[in-house]
C-alpha cells in the first residue's frame, strides 16, 4: 500500500489537508499536488477580510510553510493546470511551462474547489471590474482601489458584504446591489438579513434590494453601473454572485457529477480509485438526510481527512455538522448547520447590543444557528444539533439562563 502514488489536483485547503493527513497517518508513498495557481496552498477567508484591508501580510495566508512540504516529502507542482484524466491509463495530462505533461497515479484526489459565477452583462474589456477568489484577484482589487471613490458590489452574499465592510472602513462610498428582496436571502433568516442591512446602512453603505444590474458603463474603465433602480457612479465594481463547482475535469472523464462531484460518505467518487474533497463535492449528509455541497473551510478540512483515511484503508465516514463564519466590521458571525427548511426560530440576546443568536428548529429539534459575537452559543449549538438534544425554547430565549442549561 505504501508504495502507491497519490496525485492531488488543486492547491487549496482540501488538497493541503489530504497531503498532511496522509503523512500524519504514516503513509510513506509518493504524494504530488498539482495546482493551477502560482502559490503554495493558502487560506481564502482572509482574502475578503484582513488581507483585503491590509491588516494581514501575505505570508500569513499560507497553510504550511515551504519547508513543511520538503520535510514531509510532498511534491507541489505549481502553475500546472490539469486538462484531462485518462482513467483507463490512470494518467493525467497537465499544462506546464507552455507544454503538456503526463503523470500516472494509483489513487487520484480531485480537490478543484469552485470558480466564480460570471456576470452575463459584463464588458470584458472594462478595467475596474473584479471577482474575488484568489490572491491574484485581491492584488488586482488593491491596485484598483488606489484613487477609487465609488465602489459598487453586485450581490449581497457573505463575500460581497465582507468587501463592503472593508471598503467602507477604507473610506469608499459603497453601494450593494441585490436582486433578491433581502441580502443573504439564500443563506439566512429575515432577522439576520435585516440586522446586517441596518448595520451596514448605519455605517454609510447603501443597499439596494429588488434591484437588478442592466449593464456596466465606461470607456476604458468602469464609470457607472446601470440598474433597475437607476444609474450608480462606480470606479470599481466587485461581482459576488456565487460560485460554481469545478467539475468539468471529472465530468469529461465520465465520473458522476450533479452540482458537484458526487462522492459517498468515504469521499469516494463513482471511480473506486478516485476520491474528491472540498467545495467541489456533492456528498451525503446524514443529519439532513440529503446530498449537499458546501463552501466552507471546515468541510474542506474534514473531507480532506476522510480522503486520507480512505486511501490508507481506514473506513471512517464523513459525518459532520457544517459550520462557517463571516467577519464584517466588529461583528463575528458563526453559523452552524443548514437552516433551509426550519419551521420555527427563536432569538436569544439583544440585537441592539450586537451580540445575539438565532436558533432554527425543525419538528422540535435544533437544526441550525446563526450566532453574532456569541462564541459560546455557537459551540453549544453545534453540540445540540449533532446530539439532537431536546431544548426548552423558553429557557433558550432567556439570556439570564446559561446556554449550558437550556435542555428540556
Ligand atoms: C473570498 C473568500 C472568503 C471566504 N470566507 C470564508 C469564511 O469566512 N469561512 C469559511 O468557512 N469559508 C470561507 N470561504 C470558503 C473557503 O475558502 C472554501 O470553502 C475553501 O477554500 C475550499 O477549499 P477547497 O480546497 O475545496 O477549494 P479551493 O480553496 O478553492 O482550492 C481549489 C484549488 O484547485 C485549483 N484548481 C482548480 N481546477 C484545477 C485544475 N484543473 N488543475 C489544477 N488545479 C486546479 C484552484 O486553482 C485552487 O487552487 C471563502 C472563500 C473565498 C473565496
């Protein structure tokens, strides 16, 4: 087993975790990471937060220092875009230095993450329009920010709102344009949406809901955004309208995909020799009794560990409650579980104090929570959700009663 050759496609959180966990589990075979990016695996969350604001240095983004890969004998091949998987030959073709190369595998891991959903009405030649997924994107945004006064953010999701908070703090006039009737509509309750809407507006960010973008104007550089609510001056535009799983490589190779690369609870794809982890997977969730695709660091890390276990023959199934966070201004939001089909929710704490939690229930059981500046509530809710703890809702609503004593 230990003379196997493992190839990992992708240079992100999941890929780094697979390699590190394999070595932790004493796997001594060959490990190679093929990444289309020019950087060693790095964390993306700070890109729309402290890295964009300039508070975090680039070196702090890296998940592991260069010497880790040397010491652990993990080969990292950067600037290499994998173009094809030949399953019959157990071989990949990738582009490198303007040429094409082949590499063989015994086990393959696809950890290709997601890519930004592109906007249809965008003029590709206009300067000042940006997406935000990578270090390179942030570098371009930072240089575009110099001399800019008016920022328009298309999409009121977490990343768009994080950028709004940073840009507002840097002194730009920021407008968020959201097509839906409220920001964060896809991911959270009206209470949380309206809290964030008011908070941003109190800091001077303008939020336009029920507003669609009809075009972006400018000669060389963007000058305004045309919307269904009128024209907005803009010298920089950030498009944050969601992401799509990078699954074409798998699909072209005949591996099953369905809004993500379909894996089982051991992160195995429809090919017994090929595994997948992170944002690109559609995986079974025992808690929610359906297949889900997540975009979160926690999922990438845990699936990375699951893949490593599967490769070395340990049968450890992936069975995690999702969690995620978002930092905007001094607000730290921690999200546990999925709240899509709750039938009741309760608020604990005071919205005016910027420290409160919303707990979501289905058929009497907690299924999710959104906790703002309430770390203990977040931690306890993860436990309640995973252990299906019966909660006394009246005790939960009473902040005087410790969160540890709200069971019924
Ligand atoms: C701006 C931003 C802020 C975020 N904030 C948070 C947050 O606050 N909390 C949170 O939990 N999550 C956050 N996320 C999400 C989190 O970063 C992702 O869930 C996580 O990075 C997923 O890791 P991954 O390894 O699956 O994919 P990625 O990190 O996207 O890595 C995929 C890698 O695969 C490479 N690749 C793709 N195709 C190929 C190919 N054909 N050949 C070679 N390489 C390829 C890509 O270049 C990339 O390096 C944020 C993401 C972004 C972009």
